[in-house]
C-alpha cells in the first residue's frame, strides 16, 4: 500500500512539472482544486495532498489557507538552499571549491560587463572604498565579499547567482581566513591583493572585459596559492 501511495503522489508531481514545462502553469498560477486533480489523475486526494506537500517543500508550490495552491515564485532561494546542502554533503575538497568559485566568477564577469548599471558601479566603488579603509580585517572581509557578490549579481543570471551564493555559504569562513593570513604576512601582499580589487572594479566600471579578467586572475593567484583556503 505504501508503494502505491508513493507512485500516486509522484503522478501529481510529474503532472505539475509537465504543465510548467509546457507553459500551461506560470508563476503565481492557481492549481486546480484537490478534488479536480484527483479526478484528472485518477489518484486519491491523499496522494494529491502528499504530492503538493512535497512540491511545497522544494519550493515549486505554495498554499494559501482557504484560497488554494499556487505556483511559487521563490525558486532562487530554494535553488540556493539545495545547492548549499549538496556542496556540504558531497564534502568537496578545498581545491574543487576554489576552482568552482573561479569558474563562476569568470562567467559572471563575462555576463556582468555588458549589463552593469550605474547603480552597480556606485556600489562597487563604495565597496572598494570600504575595503581599502576598513577598520579591521573583519570589516575589510565583509567589503571584499560584497564587492565580489555585486559583480556576480550584476550578471543577471539567476543560476550563476544561486550557485555563487550557495558556494559562498560554504566558503564564508575560509574567505575571512584567507584575508587574515595575507594581511598577517606582509604589507606588500596586502597591497597587491587590494590592487587586484581596485583594478577589477575600475575595469568592470569602465566596461573593459580584458582588463577585468586580468584583474580577476591576479586576485585568484592569492586564492589558488593559499594552501589553507
């Protein structure tokens, strides 16, 4: 009986998935009532409710008491949560995470250059100013993270952004540790790291893709070569 119920709620899940793929359901659309779905799919209302509950958990559907079930519009948050958990469960090596971060930021940079807005430019310049004048390592680390996040979000690609946010939730402590180690080693290294950020911001704001990639590469020299990151 349990196997039958499992098969039945999967019928509901596949039905909603196909409707979305076909364009029949869009964000905010109301699903048919449970009784109607039960009749359409020839499954019990219990199976319909279980399928809808699972779709709620994964962020595809949300329910309003007394109103019905609707196609959700918070995929980005759900995707970030799922990817974050997958990164953690897979126990990826530091090297894999660094390489993946580099790949994401390179792609985001390519997309952001032609899409950058004046608001993004102002935010980047403010991040750079805060990075260079931060009172302590923690404050400078926060500005560092925000600077990179601003470039990624300027890409306008939700998959790139969601993957970056998920990755950063795993790397949050490591990024702070990296800056602390660099600042603790020598003023010259700290100046070089800050220069890479300044070159990156100036190139992105000027719309110079080649110079931006060079600056990002210069930044990742520090990331890739830091054995404890």
